[in-house]
């Protein structure tokens, strides 16, 4: 975070993970929508076929040095990039 090149390195790493590791996640975890802005990821998934906990556990196994945090929907809304999505 402290170095100017940090943003570029993070973007390169996340793009590589998306292209190599995350491609199969939507089919395996019944994800219908995936969007990422810098290091914030928004997923919409089918609750009849999977749970947020299963998806979170799955993506945290992608890289040993990365741990994703979660922010779940509450009252049919979720905060994403300082927006309230209802």
C-alpha cells in the first residue's frame, strides 16, 4: 500500500488469478454475476445451490497469501464501493 507500484502489482496479481483460478468458480459455485473494481469483488449467486460461506471458503483457498474478507447482504441490500445496492 505504501509504494506507488503497489496498485499495479495488485492489479496484475488479481488479473492473473481471475484468468487462471477464478474462471471455474462461477460454474462450480453457481455464481451468476461477478464484478471487480480494484480489490473489491461483488458476487451474485444462486442461494438454492450454494452458500456465501462455501464460496468464501473456496476463494480463500485460491492463493495461500491472500485472504478475502466478506460483507454479506442484509435486509435485501449490500454496501459496495460506498453505494447501497438494493
